[in-house]
C-alpha cells in the first residue's frame, strides 16, 4: 500500500502527542472522571481460599453515616445466567468469575461484598467493618503439589495454538546424542502492577443508559461484556478509555470492578465509581506459575539433534487459562526431533491472565537458559550455538517467515556489548570484589495483523479527523496513529485530530498481542487512502480543474493541497475542493484483516537478541546489571522514540522477572503475603543502569500493509534468560528458579552444570 508518500513523520523520533496532556494532568484516567452525585464503591475481598460464606455481618457497616447500600450474594442484582454471557472476547474456556453470584469462595481475594457510600472514606471505613464467617474447605495454591494431576485442557483457548504434534523421534535422538542436557526450571508467578489502579466510573445517564469510564485495553470488549451480562442495548452503553496508565495484559479482560460498578449503578440509579486497592490488584490475575523440563541434544558443532520441552502451568479452579508456553521451543531453531507438551493444574487462585508476551516471556526464557547450558556442554560459544541453529522458517509449521533479521540482531548486539572480549570460562572475569559475566539470549514474539477498522473525515473547514476504537495503554498509539494519518494525508501532525479509546468508534480488537500498530495503523492508512480517492474524484470533477486529466497515481497530497506530481503548479487546496463539493464533510472508512491465502504459506514473528552484563558481589551475592543491549528486528519502525521506550519497558520488566518479582504465597492459608509494592519488588531506578536498544533494518512487505510488526512485547522476551546466563557466566552458579534472589545464589555452592 503506497499511502505514506512523504513520510515526514513516520520513521521520525516524535514525542508523544498526548505528552503535554499527561504531564499537566489534563489527560483523565478512569477514576478521575466526575459525575454529579457519584457514589463510591469499595470491594470487600475474601480472606480464605476455598469454602462457603456462612455469614456476612453487614449491620455495623450499614449503619455508618453515608453508606447507601452493601451488595452481597444475598441481595445482588439479577445478571446473566449462562457462562457464555459472561465470556469476553479474550476469555479462556471455563466458568468466568461472577462477582457476588453465590456464597461459594474459590480463591483468596475474591470479591464478596461491595460497599457503596456517598464518599470514598465512608465506603472504605464501612468495608473494613464487614464481617465474614466461612465454612472453610480444603484448598491448594501450590503448583508443585498438583503437578501429578496436570491435564491437557479439553477445550482450547481461542487464538492460542496448542503444542504441535511431535516431529521425528526426540527420545531416540537424545539417547544417541553425544552432547546433551536435561534440566528442570521454574518461573514463579508475576503480577502486572500497572501504575493506574483498576477503576470504573459508571455514569448513570437514564434508565438502562450508561457512559462508562473504564480502565481497559479494549473499550468494545468491555462494552460487549456489560451488554451481555446485564442485557443492555449496545447503543445505550458507551465505554471510554482515552488514557490507560499501563496494563501489560491485566486489562484485556473486564475486571471485577466493572461488573460491580455497573451493577450498583443500575440498582441505585446513580453514578458509581469503584477503584481497586493496590493490594486487590494482586488478586485479579497474574502470569501463571510454571514448571519446565527441558532436554536438548546436539552434535559436536552444536547443531540441535533433539528438543523436548514439557511444561505444567497453573490455572484457577474455574477457568482453563492457556498461553503458548512451549511452542517456541519447536519453531525457533532448526531441529528434526522435537517433542513438546503443556499441561494445566488447578489451584485456588484468581485465573491467571495474559502478561506481557504471555507464554514467551516465560517459555522462551526457559528454552534460552537451556540453550546456554547446552553451549557449555558442547563447549561452543553461546552466541555461536544460536547462529549455528538459525532457521528462516517456522520450524513447527514449515512455513517460510516473511522476514527474520535475527542474524543482524546477533551481530549488532554482540558488537555493542563487546561480546568478543568475553572469556569462555565461567567465573573467569572479575573487577574488584565483583564477578563479571556476559550472557545472551534470543527473543521471539508473534507479529500479527488483526481485523480493525478506521474512519477518516475531512470537514469543510479543512480539518482532518481520524478515528478507530484502539486503546493506548501507554505504548504510544495516540502518537503513531497521528503520524500515519498525517503522512497519508500530506498534512502536519497538528492538522489531524485523532479519536481513540471509545467503544462508539470503528471497531478494533483489544490492545494486546503487539498487534495494534500493524492493525489499527494499517486501518488508519486505508481509511486515509479511501478519503484521498474520494477527494480526488471531487477535485477532478470541479469546473476548470487543473487535475481534470490526471489519474489518482499522478497526484500527491501535500501541505493541504492535491497537486500533480509532474506539475506542482497544477494544484487545488482541499478547502477549495470541499467548497466546490458543497458538503459539510467527507467521510471514508478503511479496514484491514489477516490475509488467509498468505497465511497458508507464510508466518511472521518479531525477533531479538539480548545481551546482558551481570556483576555479582562475591561475598554478598548482590547482583547488578550494569548493561543490557537489546537488538530488535520488528519490521518498519514508525517512531524510534516511542519504539525505544517500549523496548526499555520490556527490558526493565525482564530484569524484574530475572531478579526481583515474586509473589510469595502462604500456602497454609492460600494467600499472597507480599501484596504491596514495598514487598513485591518491581525494578526501581536503582536497579536499572544502561540499556541500549538497537533496531535492525528489516523490510517486510508481507507482514502488514505498513510493513510494521509491533513492539509492545518483544522487549521482555529472553531478557530474563540473558540475565540468568550472565549470572552463570559471572559466578558459575546456575539458578533454575526465577527470580534469582540472593538467597538462592548464596545457597548454591556453584557448578550448576
Ligand atoms: Mo498483551 S499481554 O496482549 O497486553
């Protein structure tokens, strides 16, 4: 699609168009919208992990001044009965959570009451006075204990491919191979913790008519959920998420506060706001706990002969959450004998949910740690091992990749970190009291194009408006869509008014899977293209038009004019065209979607090479990561500034995964104990030093109409492995249980091989 003729903005480092609004507090988030007489809801959560609510004593709470109502399973409103009405666009199979539906408790932290009051303070105070008594039943929150009962989920989650059938004979090849490793790993659960708390402000307009300000990655997903659960008409429910303060996957599915705010609003016929506490944010879904067994075998040159990757991951007792956890191990490297398996085990926790690069951030990390172990076994440089096994195909499906500039990532990343200076032997580099190590890993994530629509409008006054129901979860969507539209229409960024974050706009998938730039971006380009064609038709038809003999290909849109490419003098201002057409506006739609014919032959992924330097205090086992280099091949880079920012965020999260982030469960009571940001440590500034981001040149005309692959997730994939591998190289200690906290490093005596 040749729509971006001038590319004055696309490809250029452009500051966020919403930046000023955000730093001046003018960008409103879900909990910041006011409404006349808005009521405040505070959720009471269960403190036991399984059982039934025997008694809920709400008398004292109800008597508090300002308390309007307390909703429990005993007086909750009517809502849909069938599971399918509760299932949102990205729900896994199973029985979705129905807050306050019955006396049954399935996990600690489950909502058991909503206190609604005239003020937040009154609601919070009253919530603390709700007394629950339970008939406690046995629970299990320990994946280790449930591994023996792990099962293949009978119903597969839509959009998540199950592991492919085995190819070759992995066991036979393994037993015959000379160089091999067999290792067990664990990746502990992680919690998203976006800055913005989950919040819904439900504005009651009139009987059955609501405007909902909602923290979500998909306004239309939330709208569909509300309509289906409460039986409301889509025209009467408008969901707005103009700005989203991070989400990382946690806001793909509608969360409990949406249901509770809407229910209370409909019952009380008032506007209601419900905000989760930071503590409650730990009980709404997380990256699942997982155990992995990996066996790799190679010949003396490092060529892979056999790959086996078996994983067991947790799900809740009521839904079968699934992600592509082991599939990467079969597609990334050339190997003829591969066997993969993925099983679930039920725990009394909230249903796990997608978290930045779900399945890859954890699964690829395990594969890449195992590859590092194999490299020492073979006695080959870890980077060389990856290069030797490079493939330009998706090895699982056999499909050709539309592009894979991974070798360039290896070369540029290695050059930047100074890989050549690395000494082969672990524990062979030191500086002062610190052991120094260099480690690396490959990253991979899918590059997908989803169905998306957009609309472009030119007003009589010459103003462009472009809209699509995309969400910007902090990724830069506001900015890149504006850049794309401005270039397509040949006008400055300031001449384009973008509208996103509103369920009433042209349809869009949830913002997830790193597909928004490619999907909504291409839809915006298509809508602009359609608008230009219509404008050209009007221009051509004008009396004495200088474009009368021109074809569409012979003109260009530039500086608010349509001009002949061969004779810029022969041009018309868009305002003249609008005036002559005598229309208040011209509106055109554009849409994109996956190309089914192409998908039969080709597959598309984003790739990266991550290099990490680790420094480990020999006495104290304190780990520092002074440097990470992340070289990414993601097709066309729309905005190097926001793109770099996405990779930085992913890398920081990868460091958190490697070293810090760990939910500590007290299995006796089945409850996370460090449900706060003081004890669940996400990397802070002091944990992060230099991060270099490199974008390898990658032209890909097939992956999406704009040649864009997407960047939201690739930065985290492999980063934890690069860090773990660097720590091994520094210390000779192999920790196979993430995060690598210093107690584990101190306990391990060394020689993890
Ligand atoms: Mo992403 S985990 O699809 O928001």
